[in-house]
């Protein structure tokens, strides 16, 4: 019966991301560029935790276009939510992973 109750759960998690600062652009010898930025990430995922949820995984990805590729995706930040009590949070951080922009697509920004 408990698993049947999940069918009636219509969760609506929320998240907001603010790019506060572009810390630096760094040109690399192979015409790519690396970007570092400061972010505010606000998340409320408590509604995703049900009787059978042990933990959650959240990530922030960036998507952009270049002349060579119509879709580029990169993970900027990720985290594990260990319990419902930790599913609402705010974090001030820099991108966790290197953000390599191919062929200076960021020059159009």
C-alpha cells in the first residue's frame, strides 16, 4: 500500500541559480577557454523524499553552442542530499569542475 501512495505524489522541487561573478577567462593554447565563476545555488527538494527515498543527487549543468557542436554540456557542481532534513539548502560556491569552453564560444557573450 505504501508504494501505491507514491503514484499519487506529484512533487514540484525548486531551484534557483545566480551567477554572481565571472572570476576569470583563461585562454588555452588550443583555442579553448576556461571559465571560473561564483554562484549562489538555492534548492528545495524535500518534496522528492518519500517513504522509500534514502538520498538524492543534485547537479548543475551548463549548456552552450559552438560553431562545431550545436549542444555542449558540462557539469559545474554536484552534491548528495543525505536526507529530507538536508534537502533544502543554499550554497555560495565556485564551479566545482573545470568549465572548458570550446573554440571561444564565450566571446559571443
